[in-house]
C-alpha cells in the first residue's frame, strides 16, 4: 500500500471533529475558515468562525457591510489585513460569481487575498476537486516520509505541490482524504518538536525513521521577530482601540496608547497605508 492510501485509510478511520469537515458545510464557510486559519490556532478560529457565519452567511452579506465591520469582527485573530482581503473577496464573489464561491482553482486564485494554498484547499475540500493542498504540516510530513529530512525548510511552492500531487490517489474522493489526512497527521502525530512515530500510519515507509532520524542541516525558513515591543504589537493596540469605538478616536487617545511616539506614528501610518484605518481630521476610525 502506498503513502497516499495509508493516509486516506488512517484519516477515514477517525479524525478531529472540526466545523469545516462536517457534511453540509458551505463553500463560503470553507473559504472563511481558510482565511481565519492562516497563522491562527484552531481553538481560536472555531468560535470566531461561528459568529462570522451567523452574521454573514453568504458572500453578499459581508460585501454589503462596510469593510471596517469586517475588521471589527476579526477581533484578535491576528493579521487583520486578512479581514479586508476577505471582504474584498466576498465583494468579487457577489458581483462576478453570482454569490457562489467558484470551484475552479484559477478563479479562486483571482480572488483578493487568495493564494495557492487557500485556492486549492477550497477546491479540494468544498468541491472535491483533485488538486494538491500543501500547508506547513503537510510539507513537514512529506519532507520526513519521502525525502528523509527532519524538517521541510523554506517553502518551494512548485516543488511542494508536485511532491503532494505524487501521493494523491487518482480518485478525487480519496485524494480529498489524503489532502486532509496529511495535514491532520502533521498537526497531531508528526509534529515539529515531538513526533509520535509509534502512532504514525507511515512509520513503516518513513524515510526519516529508516535513516535513524538524522538532524536537519538544510536551509531554514526565516524566524519571525518577537511580538513584544514590535510594530505589530503597536498596530494591534491601535486597532483594538478603533474596534472598540463606534465613533472616530481622537489623536490624544491614540497618543496615549504607546510611549514611543515615533514607533506609534509608524504603526498608525502603516495601518492607514494598509487601509485598516482612516483619518478624519485629527481623528482615526475603521474604514
């Protein structure tokens, strides 16, 4: 039995019960969940996703709301530009796709904020299109099992997609199980720091295990800078103030949010440049 079939059988036998995996979950819900899951833990996404889909159950519902409301509803999911991108994507879907999330990968890639992973995830999981879906967890699993490396190293989009495609069964339904299963395996068993190899369905065919778990000595992805004291933290403080106010926030209030005036100014300018904040005279508000 090859790698793909082993993963499909393992995933089909049991996996975590997540909203976007349940029967009847809509393509719009899948798209929203994929936006939210980018660099955000599952536990934080689930309640936010439920609130979002209750308020905006279809793309047109979100498109008809001001973009600032999307930023407000994003709350503390992180990287709030995703909220603006999702609002822009909803607008395109409502205006050009009859309020239905497209199934075609190229049409999905044309949506604002949708990259190679999100486009293929929506096509595969919402529409059962046979296409490789590769996230950080999948890359790590394949690096270990196929290449015998302890880590995946920096992303290589074309090579990563080809490597995943090579293990997908021809049948789209089975391919969907493999796409979901590889990510589930990386999240729950083949983890970055403490892999539980004794529980892995691929332990008998894993090149890394067979080689004696050699340490990874290849190129590594860039490490994100510390959050505490960063511009990201300051931007978050300003956005939190804007989200909590129904009226524009005076400059005097903004000035009291952070002691370093230069860093605060830089953060505010960045928010305005990114479309996450709007100046109204000497005040600041959501778009």
